[in-house]
C-alpha cells in the first residue's frame, strides 16, 4: 500500500509540475536598440536551465526575438605560448612548463592534446623564476580527451587570474600513461570573464561522521539552482591538506525497485597554501553534500561556503519606454530566430536590461484556449484519474487476496 500511495503522490506532483509556468516583467529601458537581458538565478531555476523555454513578448503580445549573448565574438585570434620543458617521472607525474614572458594577465589557457581514452588529475602552479612555485589549481580532473574526427582535442584550463612568467601543468600518471600535450595557446583578444553571480538563500548543515572520519556539509535550495563554482573560507587550523568531493543523491531502477545511491560529481583538494575556490562542471541541483576526509586530523573551521553561477544573458532589440514580458513555458521547444545570423557585433558592451516580478502561473487559461483537447490540462487530469482508478482496482484486488489468505 505504501508503494501505491507513493505512486499516486508521484502522479499528482508530476501533474502540478507540468502545469506550472512563469512570467516576469522586463524593466523599461531608456533608449531603443539591442540590450543584454541578464538571466538571474531565479530565471535560470524557473526555466530548468533551458533557454528553449524562454519567450519575450511586447505590449501587443508580439514575440520578440532574442539570442544568447556570450559577450565576445566567435571569430578569435590565437597566440601560441612556448613550452619550455616537458619532464616525466615514470608512474608519477608529467610536468609541462609554459613561458608567459610578457607577464600577461591570464586566467585560462587552451591545451592541444593528442587523442587518448585516459582521464587525468592535474594541478597548475605559477612561478616568476622557474624555480619557486606557487599553487593555483589543485587536483582537478580532465576527461573526454578523444575526438573521433580528429587526432587531437583542445581543452580550456581555467585558473585564478595571475601574471606569473611561468605556468606549470602537473598531470598525475599513477594510474595511466602520460598524455601528449602538443601546443599551448591563448586567445589574443580574450577578455577577463565577467564576475560570477554569488548564490544566496540556501541552507547548510554541517555534521561529523566519526566512523568515516569525515565532515559532511549538506547544502539545499528551495528550488534547483545552477552551480558553476564553490569557495571555502577556512580559518583553522593553520596548515591542512584534505581531500573533498561533491556528492549528489540519485535514484535508479533495479529489479523493478527504485534504489537510492550517491554519485560523486566533483573531486578537489582543500589546501591551506592556496585560495580554496574551485570550478565545477555545471550542476543543476536542489541539494547536494560536500564530504571532507579528515583522517586523524582536527575538523576544519569553515566560516563560510560560497556558491557561484556563471552569468548568462540574452540579447534582444527593445524599444524605449515599452513594456515587455518574459514568459517561461516548459512545453516549448527552441525558437527559430534569425537575429543570431544578422551580423551582430557580440564584442560590444550593450546596455543592460533586468527582469523583475517573476511569478509562477499555474495552468493559465489563455494558454489552454489555443490548444487541442489532448494538449489541455483537462485531458491530463482525465489520464491521471484513469490511472488512479486502475491502481485502485489492483490495490483492492491485493487487499481481497490478503484477506482470503488470513
């Protein structure tokens, strides 16, 4: 019976989620022309991190085209940096040292790597004399290094902004043979990325698992959020080096039964010698857990955990002092606008427009009026009601069989 009620609850929860749309207002702009509309964390969450669900309408309910605004052109020029040394310690580490002789401000480099099926853990450090090194990135992982259509792949490696004259990439070779780094280059017209958006209004609970010698930090949001980076403010002890990971609880079907399990989605290392800020592969989650291995050491004193999201904007042609509405509908597919192919210069700094008053709209009648019967909420509820009757019938049959056996 518990399984039946659980299934019924799932049906009702699904029906409500399918009927939920969102609507917000784009604040009026003072001049006509292209504007970048910043998608707040609330908008990203409501759209399930899918821009296909977004639509913009003017005051006359005409659809307004938009395009993803990345802030720079895809027509980029590159400059190769000199690889001054490659040193390999068999079964331990391969070190690739790159010269930044002009002491340019850098926060990412592109490495061209010969195809391989192995995954690699790596660290990045910087030096001004190629002798004394300072940590930038510790124990990050790079994978998917195989392009079936080419003999090599290009991967972007990010790190804190710096102007060291030398940068060293250390690839750990304990579990696999070395990788072959062919070239290292930078984008000549690359601009420092926009500041990340710090997420607010989340709850955290810190517990200690004495048996596993772990600190566990459970993070939860009211609604799922996009997470691209995480930072730790640690005040004690003065010296530490701890392995840590991000774990997400998931569910899979095993022998017709749903089984919960934990999946590790990111590994990193907390280190007292570096700034403990880490890029993570984009997560869209409502809750997750950070596990820190303490071994026999005292627990870390964590003053603050910061979560960040890469900014995302769309570009639309707006008229001054006109009202525009942003609508989010999860039943929509990607729009086909020609704005992206109209010769827009994405390197310009366009004025910013913002979104306000984002609200949930349950089962709007206006949307239903233009749909065929099987697309309406009435049809959906009839299907749910039919499913409930079938489940109820089987439930009653099971109860009767149990009574007969007793």
